[in-house]
């Protein structure tokens, strides 16, 4: 028999621009300490720890956790590109459900550099080489550029052409995200923007305006997961159940079109597995945190997660069904578009936000009566993690 996995403690630090942040080990130790406090336990109660980050040397996870305490437990360092945080949570959840641990910690952090994401190891095969090759086959007319700008820009263009949608849908998503972030003290940006401001902002790649792209930020977040017996033993009453979770990677059909290159097939497969395991469909979800590294990806992910029918995103956005008062509140935190995207922390920050909503602790951005939440975290190269949470 498998155990239930429950989130009992969460925390994150405010995300900051590169150069304005504290060192990674300080950010991470603060998030871990406060997550332990939130759970009402101490570090010696934790059996295993999973540390997620992309830009750092080996065993940086140990350096961060050692600032909180040195208890001799296994510490596993995780790098799965932009989905690193959710991958750490995936492993912590597996450890608890399998019985390998009663209580596990997943924490993530990142110190980013300014500007578009690049590659650090030019003397060896790029993990994105197959993406570059297929992009060139699919888009011989598009210019070169950083990998994320290229593939998400092309995917956005493809979506508009496929469904005849108005390009302003990408701008409207950015406006919605910033409206949500106004009430999020952990977000980098908390100012409103207008549709005109988005659509008139500089073009960073064909199909992409600057205000359609998330900023690089630095930050940290931490999650504590335990089984039912541990929660009962410690009299923990704020638990949120991980009802279902799935991680997927690319398959051969990823190469068929641009939307495949940015993970829509991975998203569809992971979401379907989560819906099947949980017995809960997209129509039952109250709140979603999804991977909006670029606003076209939020639009594409509406379909991948089954929140709308094929080609239904434009109507969904026009009717404001993606915000308060609509069908589902998407990215009440402001998403990556407003918070920023410190790669190793992003997935765990998404989890933190959703747990706050399910507990009724999200303040002015609270989704009233939220009982079911969905998380989507995507990394090119590739990996996608979809997680379903429920109140107990």
C-alpha cells in the first residue's frame, strides 16, 4: 500500500532582480526555516531533502541546508531546467508515498544573471541541440536568438495562425497577470499595466513583446511533505493533500510542430494522468498556477491542461474566465510574468501559492472557497510536472 502525501509546511522569499538578492544559501535557509515553522516541526524530524537549482556548483543544496542544521540526512541535488522545483517535490512526494520517508523536504533556489537564459557549457553537446535542429526545419524564415525566445515565439505565432486568434490575447494575459500581482507582496512587479503598454513594448523576438516575457529573478522556496501517520503524531492540522502528480518527458511526436516543441504534448499527457488518478476533471478546479514563462505559453497551456477546448483560449480570455469571477483563477500570484522565474524555486513557489489558497491564507488575492488546485511546471529539454492538490 502507498501512503498519502500531505503538504504541511510552505514558504518562499520575495523574488528580486539579479544583483538585488541575498546569496542563494541565505535565501534558501530563510525559506526552509519558515517552512519548518509553518509546519510546526524541526529539522531533525525531516528524513530526506531534495534541493533544486540550475545555476550552481555541485552540493549547493548541502551548503544551503547546512545553514539551518546538519542532521546527517540524505540531501539530493536536482537539476531539471525550469521544472527543477517541481521535480524536487515529485521526488519528495515519491519518498513519502513509498514509505522511504515519513517526512521529506523539497527546497529550491536560484541566483540568476540579467538577460535571456543562455548556456554555460559551450564545449560539449547542448541539451537543446535537438530543439535547435527541429526549430530550423519548422521555421526557416525566423531569425536566430536565445532558445526560449525562439521556440516560445514560434509557438505563439503558430497558435495564432492555427486558430485565427487575435494577437492581443497574449497582451490580455499579461494585463491579467499584473492585476493579480498587485496584491502579492512576494512578486517582483506589483504595478498594473495596460493592453496598449504591452502591445507597444519593444519586440524581443517575432511574435513576442517585452511585456509578454517573464523577467529573470532570484529567490527561494521550500515545501515539507509527510504521510498521514506523521501528521497525526505531530498533531498537524493545516495539511493539504497531493491528490495526484505526474511527470512526463518528450516523445517522438514532439518534433511535429512548434507547440509540441514547447511542451504541449508533455502537458497533455501529464494532465490526463493526473485527472485519471485523482478522479477530478478540469471543470472541478478552483485555482491554477501554470508555467507562464511567456504569455503565449499560458495560452497554449490552457489547452494542454484541458481548461479549454482546442482553439477556445481566445473566448476564455475575452470572457475573463481566467480570473476572479470567471471559471478558474489562473496564476493568482501574478505568475512567472510578475514574480519572475528563479528556475530552481519556481515550481515550489507555485506550490506555496496554491497551498495558501487552499488554506484560506492568500490575503487579498484569496480565491474564495478554493478546495481543488492544479499546478503546471515546464522545462525545455524537457520535463513537465502537473500536480493536483485538495483540502482535507
